[in-house]
């Protein structure tokens, strides 16, 4: 089945598929410096929490590879600056900070072992590639755990795009749907368009269509109607950050879907890697919510659809844990009470890959 490739490390640089142009055009760019990678994350050439993490890791690697530093002492402050620049791109998805922490840990190990500069450059590229590779294995494991919870047949719903484009693997929420579909479950996916950035209409619809998975595109204000009348068996979405109590930030609109799911007795699930956990915060009210440009609300693909008025654009919302039936991860399935189950999964051994 077709799997989109949003990002790839190549000899020439970091190649990214420009997701802003999908589905009309499939155009890729090659980024040869970390500033370009940071701009690509900020401007949504690449998006989706795990894919942002992969891009950040590759951004660090290319930054160090292209650095003109000739001594470790000169490289150290430059390395810190590269990480800080990438950290300032998008605030909500914790995978970004997870990936930067991982690259910092690897750098510290290399410094500790007095590795020569050339070896440091090489090892950081290898680490970034490993982060990408691990995402693939992670998605597949999430898919296997989550597929068990999908109905044998009928409609399921998602939100935004938590597919291959958002992770660099097979996707989290769409990975669950994909694995269930490949197991022979006869699923039909309801895809809310996900205003204002239209990740549902542009990206999820494109991915499912290319993958041969039947779908129906709906507008966001049809969600309640379909949950009430449409025989929806399950909802599965991705996550950008999961607090210690299970409160989950995801694309704006997810919260209202979860509330409507509860009202209509439809199970609402989250599919996300353990790297999306932020156990340092107790609850969702501490999750920083990215505020994006109002122009993304007043305009669609550059065409003004509203008068020149004030418009708000919180890019994410937080779904309280009480609406979440289960969280599928690569290490197993968490259920309430999440303060215990998430802690347990965080402490469980990571998937095989490793260095
Ligand atoms: O603003 P985006 O497109 O980066 O938001 C993406 C989402 O909200 C996804 O659902 C989330 O990152 C999970 S992706 C596997």
C-alpha cells in the first residue's frame, strides 16, 4: 500500500515534501542548512508531531555537518544555538523537544568520549537517521495495538492528519486504520476537513485515497450529525502532547469531537508514541497552545474569504482525559487511571531499534 515520504536524509541534504502544496502539487525541496529546516517547520512544509521531531533531529545533524567550526570549543556554542533555533519553531508538539534532547544527549556522549570533530559530525547524522527509522517501527507497533480496537466493519472517524505525512512512518491514527484495513477489517473513514489549515481535506483525504482506503470527506460542522446518525464505530486521532493525567493536546477541533463522541457513546481513542508524553506537566492546562496567523483563518490558499476583521487561530485544543477511552502507544495501550498507566508505559523498555 502507498506510504507517503514526507522527509528523507540524503547526501545532498534534508529532502522534504512540501505539504502546503498537497494535494495539487507534489513538490520536494532539499534543505542544506539548519535555518532552512527551522523555517520549513515553522511554515508547515513539514508538520505533524513525530515528523516535526524527525525534521528537528535532521536539522541539528545538518547544522553540525555544515558548521565551519574547527575545534570542539567552537562547535559547542554553535550546537547550542542550532538547538535553540529549532526549539523556537513550534511550541505545542513535544516530539520536537524530545528529538532535540536526544540529539543533545548524543552530542554530550560524543564530547565525553573525546571523539574527533569528523566523528561527531558523522555520529549526529547517524542519530538523526535512527530517529527517523525508529518512527517507522513505532508507528507499526502503535498500529498493531490500536487495530484490535477498531470495529470489524463500518465507519471510523479521525481528525487532522496523523498519517505517514505526519510521522515519516505509516502514521499513528492513520497507521491504526491502515493496519486494521490490511487485517481485513472493512473500514470506511469519515474525514473532517479540519479548518483552518485543512489537513483533513488536503492531506488525510489524499493519503487514504492513494492508499485505497475508502473515505468520506465531511466539513467540521458535520461531525455531530454523523456521530449521532452515522453508525460510527470508533474515533482515533493523533496527539501533540499528552500530560501526566492523560489530558491530550491535538489539532483544534479534537476536543469538540471527543465531547460529541461521549454524548453519542462512540469510543474516542488517541494513537501516539511515548515520545509525545510530557509527564513533567500534571494536566492539560499547562500545555502551551500555538497561536498561528489570523490570515490562515481569513484566507484559504491565499484567497480572502472574510472581511479584514480580527480572527483567532489557536492551532490546538486540549481534550480532558475523561473523554479518552484508551491511548495506543508502541509499548502497549494505556487506559484510565492515566496517571498510573502512562507512567508505567514511560518506564517500559523502548522498542528494539536502538543504537
Ligand atoms: O499543525 P499540525 O498539522 O502540525 O498538527 C498536527 C496534528 O495535530 C496531528 O494530529 C498530531 O501532530 C499528531 S501527528 C501523528
